[in-house]
């Protein structure tokens, strides 16, 4: 009863341990024999205990999906489902990067809008000054009623128009500069998203590699336990041959 009810223990191993105990307790005077025909599958009266589920597995899958989207909403949704753990900390770092890039873009957009508004106000003011100057000079020209007054009026108009053109050109240049800054901020946001996705994928690959190492260590430990449980002189069971997987299945799984 000590061996037969052990969870996950094969009946053949259980009977082998019973044999060893009987030989030991009777001073090798009694040796039980087992006759039967069992298959190669493990047969135990008590099923093996369930292996603990890695809590990071589900978080890793959700992290990969959030990294592919790369938006703040996707990271917030991930953190709502997985507020703690390694992947939660990585998601918070990605959110901080996106917030900084978005703040830079917002500042650039505000600067562009301010430049456009200043240019529009300056254009209206210059147009108003030109009209006032023209009306004033026209009135003066009418009072003088002379050819010289007309010439002076034309010259004054030309100077005012040139000054207005210079100031309008400067305003346009400021608008173009603000637009260039806004475009640079947009490219910075896109670059931050691309870097966030690449960094997330790299971290996922590192996590996968670490998980594979743990799986190999656990498999090696299980094999060592099985070898330790064999009776003296009994050959170790052959390792199962890895199944052949079609290339199409490999591609689909990847």
C-alpha cells in the first residue's frame, strides 16, 4: 500500500519496489514475482499530480499582442489584465516611451498652430496699415492737386507694399519652420513606436529562451528521478523518439 497508491507511479515500478522491500525485510528469503502483459504506456492507480501552470505564459501571449499594436490603449488594456509581474513592468516602460513621444508631438503641434495664428494676425494688421496709409496719402494728394504729390503717393505705396511683402514672406517662413518641426515630431513618434515593438519582441524572445532553458532543466531532472527509481541492474528506458514534423506545420506553429 505504501507504493501502489503513489500518484503517477507505474504499476511495474510499484511492484518492483514491493519486491525490493520484501527481499530486504525477509533477508532475501522471499522474492515476489509478477506475471502479466502490460503495454508501454504508464499505468498507475492514482493519476499524477498536475504540474503547476506558469503564470507568466498567458501574460507573455498578451504582451506579444500588445507589442504588435504598439498604442497606449493596447498597453493600458494589457496592464488592466496583468497589473503585476515582469511583463507588467515592461508594459509600463513602453507606455512611458509612448507618452514622452506624444508629448513632444503635442508641443510641436502647438508651436505650429501659434505660428500660423501669428502669421494670420500679422497679415491682417499689415493689410489694414496699407489701406490706412493709402487712404491718408490719397487724401493728401487730392489736397495738393499736383503731379509731384501723385509721384510721392506712388512711391509711398511701393515702399509700403515692399515692406508688407517682406513681413508676409517672413511669416510664411515661420509657418514652414513650424510645419517641419511638427513633421519631425511625427517621425519621432513613429520611430518610438517601431523601437517599442522591436524592444518588446526582443524581450519576448529572451523570455522564450529562458522558459525553454527551464523546461530543459525540468526534463533533465525528471529523467534523473526516473533513473534513480530503477532497480539495480535494470536498464534505463529509452528516450522517446521526437516525432517528425512537416515543414508546413513548423511554419504554422512559428
